[in-house]
C-alpha cells in the first residue's frame, strides 16, 4: 500500500420542487449534437403525435459520462432481470 487514503466522492444534495420530483414518463428520446453540446429531447408519443416533456443540454464530456453510466446500469439490470426487448421504434417526429 502507498499509505494514502482513497479519495471519496463529495456528498451532493440535489433539491427539487415536488412537481419536478414526481418525474415524467417519456416513451421517446431524440438526440442531436453540435461541436460543443449534445441535446436530448424527451417526449411522450401517442399515435403519430408527440409532446416534448424536457430538453436536456449536455457538454460532450458529460454526455460521454452519461452514456457510460447508462450502459453500465443496463448491464446490471439485464443481469438481474433478463434481456430488455427493444420493441418498435416510433416515427421520426418533428419537435415544434
């Protein structure tokens, strides 16, 4: 051992209004990017109409960390509950 204590992640408290903390169900996500940002739109789609629920803008570095975390969590989920079926892909919707 090198005698150093392992560094730990700082504690982070995130506050949210009750309405935000409830969450929203999205069954569609659309991702776009430019040189300095990734944009993820979450929507709820019914038939051929979709409603934009949230737009999240990330730096490329944070988008990479999110993709890694999502990949790791999907692997853990599938190890516990089995493979996730991909289902059908909704039509490409225009966000207005």
